[in-house]
C-alpha cells in the first residue's frame, strides 16, 4: 500500500498539474486545448507530468509491467538481434530510448557480454530525471565493466553507428483525436474546463495536418462512418527525421502494442484505442487522475513504416513479439536455463497470443545496413503494413 505521505504528495502534484493545464486552456483559442497538447502536459509537463513527477511506474508497485519486468528472456532475445547487427557492422554502440526501470538495459548488456558482443557504450536517452536516477541506481549494480559502459544523453548523438532500441516508447507519444461528424466532416477532440472538470469538445479541426491525415485514411476506405472516432499520431514524421539525422549506419528495433492500419482503423474499433493505466487497472478516461496515470494509444505500425521510409529508413521487418522472440532463440535460452520451469512460465506471458505474444509487435528499420535479420525470419508480416 502507498504511504500516506506519498499519497499526499501525489495529490499535490495532480492538483498543481490540473492548475497548469487549466491555465493553458484559459489562454487558448476559445478555451479549447487540442487533445495532443493535453496528453503532452499530462505525461511530460516539467516536474508534474506522469513520466517526470517521480511516482513509481513499473513493476508491482507501479501502474503496469513491461516485458523486461516480466522476464529477462525478453532482453536476452533482443540482445541476440543486437549481436547480429553488431557483427554485421563490425562493432557499434546501443542506444535505448526511454529505458524505464533500467531492466532492459541490464538484460541486454549481460547477454551481450555472454555473446562477446559488448558495445563500447550503452547510451540512454531518458527525458525523466526521476527515471534516469532509477536507471543509474539499477545499472550501478551490474559488474563494473558493464556499468561503466552506460551513459545518459540529453539529446540525440551525432554520427551514431549501432542498434537503436525503443520498447513501449511509441505508445506514449501524444496523439491527436478525431471524430467524423454527421455529414462526414472531420472534427477534432479538444479539452476544456467546466464546473471544475476537464471535458471533451468536438469541433472543427484546426491542428495543422489533421484533416489531411484523416482524409488520407478515408481515401483508403477507413474512418468514414459518422460518429467514428480514433487517434492519429502526427509526431512520427518529425521524430523519425530527427532520428535519421543522428544515424550513420544502424538497425532500429521498436516494440509496442498496436496494429497495421486496416486493423487499427477497423470499422468495429470505432472508439479508438486510447487507454489509461493506474495501479494496474486499465480504463479509458484520460481525465480521471491528471499526472498520476499513464495515457497511451496503440501504435499504427503502417504509419510508423511510412514515416520512417519518408525519413530515409528501410523496412527490415515487422512481426509479432512471439515470432520475434522465437527467431532470436528463446527456445535455446529456455533449454539452457538452470531453472527452465520458472522461465517457462515467464515465456508463456511473452509468447502466448492471449498474453503479449500477438498483441505486441516488433518493427525493424535500417539505415545503411542490409539484412536479413533473425528476429524477422520466423514470420515477416511486413506485407500487411
């Protein structure tokens, strides 16, 4: 149970964040704040947002558990793909976006050491001071030769060669929300403040690029029905452009939950995919606990592939988490483990379709580096993007 002082501090943070968002709403046009800006403040407002305010997020004491928290098998398999890329590059560093608790970094480093493929540097780009502190503490427990390779960055490096990792990073990017009006017009979801509560307002879209992006979906036969609503990530293009500018030769591996576009905008998924997580409870109200809950949207992997290729990347592969882990040797890791029964239970969570095996996907992107890649050898679903 959370300590009373922790609860009081959390309430104070939430109150302060509510005031911060309310002030921005009051200063905005028509007191309407685009949802993506609300989500950005709720997650990343300096000192107040969910990811930067210091409350526990990962593991049993937090709000959700990621794959590396479930089992070291996830990081060990990812390390096998890193090792293949480093062998092809003749070296190279590893760069991880948003390293969470540091569990994945520890697993990858330990396995790369066992494979004799340790990078000179394991770089972490982490915007949250509190998470960065937790990562430093966790990675300091590694053997000194491994811990010494960990470095934290404030911005993207220049001339990077190696492997880029992002586990559950894309789902935390702020998204725009839209709806289709009664006559087929594109409406945008805004947030306002009424009677002491945050409330949604659907009005004519005004965020740059939103109408054009939704019309592109409609041209493909999607998101047409009046009343249909969903999300769209308009930040992927700038994100990949910045990443491409930092890289020379690299393999980029992004793991997250989501769908190819035809499934993402399926007619029956007419309320979108936005989800919130608070104390291991999932719900769909992003206004319930400002600053104290995670707000996420599933990933449109077709949009990821398109934004990446426009920025100069090539698609290396796309598959389910289960097929990626199998391709990276999870069976061999289980067979060689001293405690295979315990790991087998963990593997089920990572592999089974009704757990994480199919709900999570992995997309690989390359710049100046050719495949094929073992993680996508079992079953490459790139033709579905």
